[in-house]
């Protein structure tokens, strides 16, 4: 991030104390809150006082409902016949002249048909094949890191690892893999916040992504034996093989797979380092018992909630926790709040690597859209921590993290660290 943009974001106005705002004016969809890690108290207040809450006029996102308690969020996610994903799954509306259809933003039957085609990439058979490849990449990345010097963990480890993983899933030309990182960042960026200058630039770069992947599609479609990669699956799948005739739908699904597989795991890998540094007793516990890694991975994903929300549109007038939601209104499921619901998680703000119900977290959602790549994400994190523990006494955080300026992608752009060898 450039220094000027960085300073602009740091100086943005926000009110850290939600109790200084009238309840009816409380509006959690403020990127500045998330940038400063100040969103928690807003959601604590909403869960306690107004768990299904209407914001009538957010400057950027318009009128929307916030659903903040675990059980209510789960209810919305499980009822796709009332709460539709059609038209977009983030709080911001898609531009009408640049719509990217993708199966996460579709309802049945089209959603189910398209998901079925690509789901095997994250299925048990492919997972077993992927494990040694992931471990190889993890070892190569970790072995290239300097001991005792400060560097940005996000770039050298989190981004590099998840980008390699994505390149493997797409069978993407390996040397050009950072294109995937760029497209992932561009897809979710707000113009003027350090990644792209304007909406025009964003669109132009996404169209370059489409052009590149069109070449890959043509090459994969021409093969008699379909490969085991995502593009081959789409190019040969019964309900997707004509998708190239609908280029924006191809681009939309690419963006889904790129962002889905990239930002989320990336931010979990950075979050683990930060959480262990903020909780040295948990780091000691982990060093003493590496068997806790799988449970810790779930706790990291709960604690971080890499995607802060998913949104739906009400298909009919309906009632939720005593509130009347009208047909057509936006309903935002704040996973980041459900994961801190004290009704479900004791001492919810604490990071506890052996928390008994960590796996109950809602970071992967529920219902028909439940994360397709959750096992792939978990596997990457497990292997990364297994190999980190073998090599270093500590990954020490030596400066302030820089967070994403976003109410959707909940993560980090910088995390300065220093490695302490064994
Ligand atoms: C820690 C890592 C990850 C997190 C936190 C995460 C989170 C999510 C969430 C919240 C959803 C929507 C759930 C809902 O609406 O109910 C989702 C869907 C999805 N994720 Fe992930 N994800 C992760 C990793 C991955 C990976 C590695 C991939 C690809 C290999 C992936 C691919 C997808 C896809 C394709 C969908 C759409 C599913 C559908 O609409 O049927 N995700 N993910």
C-alpha cells in the first residue's frame, strides 16, 4: 500500500464507541471500523440490544438489515427459498452494466448444476492427491525465509502459498501465478484504496483475466482426456461446457474460484500468527502439543472469520426475530458477529486453541452455499502449521498489522514478523 493511501485510510473518521451512537443509527457496514479492528463492540451491542437491525440509509450500501446472532444467521443461510443469493452475495450492489454471474450468486437449480461440476476438485480423492504437493510448496516457501530479519508474512508466506495452491487447482502456468494474486485483489478492491485507481481500471484488468483464461479454456477443451483441474472440469462439464458463449459468466465463476480459494485461506494463515502472538500462553500450549493443530485451525478460522458477511435478498415478506422484513430488502448475515456470539462460544473474544466447539464456527456458512473448498483451506493451514512448528521456535510479530479496508474481506495486507530459529 502506498504511504499516501495508507495515511488517508488511517485518518478516516470513525466512532470507536458504539454506545455514543443512537441505537437506531448504528451502522456496522463501515470499512473504517474493520480497518481499525473496531467492529467487535458494534456487533456486541447489536447482538445484545437489536439482533436483527435495520440501517435505512448507509451512504455506500443503501438500506440493509444486519443479522448478528448465530442462530438467526444460520436460519437465513439455511432458507434459500426465502433469502435469495441471486444478484450478489456482498452488501454492495453489482453494477448493472458489469454484472458477473457466478454460482455462489445463483439459486437452485442453476446453482446446484454448476457447483456439481467443480465440486470434485475439493473432494476427498483430489485432497489426498493434493496433500504432498501442498507440503512440498509449504516446505519450499518456509525454507526460503530469512531467520532473524523483518519481513512481511502476508506477502512472503500467506499470499505465496495460497497463490501456488490456486495455480495447482487451475493448472495455471506456474511462473505467471502472481497474476492470480493480482486478479484476486482487483476483484474485491474498492477504487482509490491502494489497489486500483478507478472502476474503469478494475474492469479492464478483469477483462484481461478473462482473456488469459479463455486461452486456457480453449487449450483444455481441445484435449480428449479432461484434466483434473478446474478449467478442464468447466470446459468438459455437461452443464458448463457452453459457458464460453457467456463470457461474463465464465469470468464470474473464475472470480469466485480465485477469490474463494485465495483471500480466505491467505488471511487465516496471517491471522494464526497474529493470534498466537497476542496469546503467548496459547503459543506455549501449541509448542508443547502439536496434535492440537487441527483444532487450532478451526479456532483460527472462527477467530478471524475471513469473510465478514454474506448477503441475501428477501424473496417475500417475512419475519425474523420479531422484525418484519419486506420482499426485496437486503439481509446481511454477519458471520463475524455470529462467531462471537456468547450463547454459542464461551468467552467468545478469547483465542483458545483447544476450544471444544471451535468446529462449530460459521466462517464456511451453512446450507446449499456452504464453502465448497473448506477442506482444501483447512488442509493448507494444517500443513503450514505442522511445518512451521518443525522449523521455528517462534514467528514473532514485530510491528502493527495493516488490515483490509473492507466490510467483506476480513484480513491483512501487512504483518511484519521475524523468525526465531530453534
Ligand atoms: C478459510 C478458508 C475459507 C473460508 C473462510 C471460506 C468461506 C466461504 C463462505 C463464507 C462461503 C459462502 C457460504 C454461504 O453462503 O453459506 C464460501 C463459499 C465458497 N467457497 Fe469458500 N472459503 C474458504 C476457502 C475456500 C477455498 C480454498 C476454495 C476453493 C478451492 C473455496 C471456494 C468456495 C466456493 C466455490 C464457494 C461457493 C459455494 C456455493 O455457492 O455453493 N473456498 N466460502
